[in-house]
C-alpha cells in the first residue's frame, strides 16, 4: 500500500500514472463505474470506467476554458444548457456571472453528481446556485425535444464511446443548432490532436460540427493530466466570431475571478499549431 499507483493507457504504448494515497469511493452505477481517489500530487480525482475525468489540482483549467471564452464573446448570455458536467465545475464557473438567469444541466447519471457532491465539494459547489436546474436524462433526447432557446450550449461530455457517444453525432449537433438563439454559441470538448485515436475523434467531431454551423472554430489549452496535455475545444456559432466579436473590455470590467483564462490568452488560444491546422483543413 506504500506504492499504489493509478495508471491509464493514453495509447497502447503510453501510460500515464499518478501515485495514489487511497481510494475513497468505488461503485457501479446503471451507466458506468465511478471511482474517487486521493493522490499526493493532484489531490482527489474522479475516474469513470477507469478514465480520468478531473483532478482537484488542474480541473480549473478545463472548466475555465470550456466556459469563459463564450462568455467573453457574448457577455449578454442569459440562458445556458450544459450537457454532461456531472462534477459541477462548469456550473461553478457559470454562476460567477450575475447576468445569467438560467442554467439547465443535463447529466445522464445522477450518481456522478451525488458522488462529486460528497467527495469533490470544491468543484460540485456549482450545483448549489438556485439558477442551476438538474435534469437526469439523456442529453440527446433533452436537446432534441426542448422548446427553450439557449444563448449558450456547453457539451462537457466524456470521450466519444460509452454513455457519451451520442454527443458526438451530427444529429446531436443539429439539435443543438436548433436550440440556440441567433447569437448562440456551442462549446464542446474536442479531444486531443496529439495521439492518433484522439486525433481521429477530434477530426470527426470538427467535421460534423462544420456541416451544421456556419462558424466552426477550435481553440486549445494545456491540461497536465489529459492525454498529451494538449487539449482542444470547439467553438461553433451561427453569427458570432470568437476573435472579431471578443468583448475584452466588458469581460475585464466584470472582474470575473479566474486562475487560467484571461482575454489575452483568449486570443492566443485560437492560434493553433501548424499540425493541428493541417488536420482541420483536411476535414
């Protein structure tokens, strides 16, 4: 027990390992295996079906970058739909904005929310805000049948297999398009461009989104515990442009507290490496 490690294969030839102090929780829900570990370096972390979803130490990077770029482009966002995000981190970042009136969070597995509320309160605190409404159901079905018009949809999904697979389909992106207002924005986690299988998923997602949205952009962040550390996000719109329409002054005047995101970084995040540009152009 003095040398216990959690290991995750990023490819058949690459393994990422974290030393573990103890396992705090493990259960099989109706959808997946949910585990919480505690580590000396990254604090507590959540895994679903053996895949690391977040750690206490670096989750702020992911949650800030999936949330704030859209809010800086359209600070007038009022209604938000979040698909997935059972750990509460996206809700925590969204509730920093007093102008947001409603946050609907659709998570298929209620047990993820309850486990995170118990073991990861610094992240799951986002669920406590009265503007947050939890819906425990299938994200594709929810967005397909909703009558609401959203200014922002954030797809904080797991990887494109298992419960999260339907959230990477053209049908799903088409339903998101229909549920957005004219100035609406769709943000999704876009996988990594570095390893071959991740890059295939990234390119497929980008191709499907580009077939639906007039504006389809990609931006990046460095997240240490994610495969390769180089992670992408999609930014899709009907009318807005993530650079041209950036409201940097308004966002800075709002004094939203962040540790990673800022409006200078916003501009740089959309400046992609050549190999990523070439992958996206191939699509």
